[in-house]
């Protein structure tokens, strides 16, 4: 086990929080309005990607600090964080699929479905707020 780098975790949480705020600009848009601006689409995709990557970075650090073996993929980092009791297991299960969206955005496995991305923005604004709060509670309980 290693010590939790509180500064690193809080920097990652700050990225998530900032990106969630920025994503608020598109959360209320209809699909046609969202699609009307390519920069908006690409910016939204990038903000989601960064948000998930920041969470995974925090996940992996917290798991390493606990002495937990690193999961094989991003999806597993959320699941393992739930198993470790750092965030609620049900929240971890709801967040884990965000890793798949991140992979599709980064690697362009399939054509990007704008409706799915827009839906992910709305879901992220709920689920990742809960993630940040849960990680902060964990840090507080650990006396950090």
C-alpha cells in the first residue's frame, strides 16, 4: 500500500467538476440544435473524454493506495472502486459504462451517435456529481 496523494485526487476531481460545468451548456439542447455546430460536438466529446480519464486516473491511484491490483481496463476501475467501498457499488456500476463511451470517442471504433453523446452528457451531470461527492466523503473519512 502507498499513501493517497490527496493533491492528485483533488486535481482530478477539479477537472471532473469543471468539465461538468462546461457540459451544462449543451445539456439542455435538443439533438438538432446540438448537431448544428461541429465545434460544439467535438468540444462536448473532448470534455466527456477528459472527464472519464480524470475519474479513471483517480480510481487507479486510490486503488493502488489501497493495495488493490490494478484492473485490466477503465470499466473495471469503476467496478473495483465500488468493491473497495470507496464509492457506492451501485454508483460504480452506473459509471462503469462511461469507459466504453470514452473508448468509442477516442478510438472511433464506430460512428459516433450524437444522441448517445448528448444523453451521456445528461447522465454524467448526475452520476459524476455523485462520484465526486463520494470520493470527497472517502477522503474526509480517511482524515484527508
